């Protein structure tokens, strides 16, 4: 029978193991999406019959579950969740269910979650910015490089992966970024807390990342991870005074990390923000993976 426990730092390797098996393609089924958001969403998990079960702790009679990942067939794993809920007199609701998993919920009450669809891109597109579709992005990238060289000389821009040698510069960059750009929103505040948490424990968590420098000043930072054929970009921040810095770090990070078997880049959701939506659409996604809330009868 299922028995859930709150996620702790000692559970990191378990999460890594099962998230490497997921095939849903959404950012919710990643190490970053689960381990680092665990406090904010009050996540708890259990492993039963070599299958990873995830839920949100709640005092309510309705509890949110993720689609199970692991050895058990999904339909069988869902039956275990139903048994758990019946025994504990709670109502099961599945949240952030990717559309690729809807086949497991025939006959259920399904509602699409507006603003939470993941934007998926062809990796080669973002690595080359080739063709008329990317004229604006390519022009902004070239303008950024040209402006840097005009102000600071040739070869003034460089991209570095985040390492033990520059992790303190990454932390300093984020401090500067927060003084430059702040939103009085709960999600922004929560994200800022977890980004600091990532940077404090970066090499244990197992993310990849990069810093964009002009001379010796970091002006942009990104953090992500690869699962299967997809590079997930979890964090992308740049100082607003440097026009084109977002395009530059996006381009550099894609070229460094979308290698080998990586075919797609997931740049996550717009959360209903029109500015984010326009920015994500400007990179010409090949698809959006919609997500759903599902009530089990």
C-alpha cells in the first residue's frame, strides 16, 4: 500500500532515477520541477513496486497527484492511488497532467489548465536561428555582439558553463538581477528563493547552467537539465540594460547543451503572462504540450 513522505534532501537520487524514466516531456516531471519546488507545493512521494508516486500534502479532502512514473503500467498505478484515497477518505485529483497521458483517464472530468502549457522547440532551430522565421532573433543577437565589440573591443563576449570556479559570480549576478528586476508576485518570490537554493547546492542537484559575460561582468544566467531527448530550460535571467542578452544566452546554452540525442528544447510555461507568451512564441515553437486537471469519479 502507498505510504507518502515529505521530500527531503536525502531523496534527491530517488527523484533523479525516476525522472530519467519519464516520457511526458513537461517541466513538471524533472528534478528541478519536483525537488526544487517541493517546499512551495508541499510535495510528498513514495516508491511502490518500483514506481514513483507524487502528491501534494493537503488538509483538504481533495489531494492532488501526479501521473506515476516507473515499472507499473500507469493504469495499474492509478488504481493504487484510488485505493489509497478510498482508505484515507480523500478525493483524488490529478494535476499538471500532460496531454500525452490523457489516454489513462478515459471517462474522467478533464479541464485544461490555462497558462500552463509547455513550449517545445526544435533544438536545431534554436542552435542555428536559421531562416526568415528567426530574422528578428538573429538580428538582436548580432546587434548585441556588435554593440559589445564597439564598446569593449573584439571578443569581449563569452559564455561559460557554471563551474566551481564561477559559481560565486553566478550568485552575485542573481543578486544584481533582483535589484534590477522585481515583481511583487508570489510566484516570482518563490522562484527567487528556489534559484538561490539551486545555486547554493548546484553541483549536488545535478543541473547544468551557464553565464554570459561582457568582459568580466556576468550579464545573463541560465540553468537547465537534459532528460531523454529534451533540454529543459528552467531559469533564464538577463540584465535589462543589455539589449539582446536574452537571445545571446539562449543561443549559447542551446549550442552547448542540446547535443547528442537531444532533439527538443522545453522552455516551459507562460503562466498567463502576455509578455512571456509573446517572447516564447517569437522563437517559433513546434508544439505546445497542454496540461490538465482531472477529477477521478
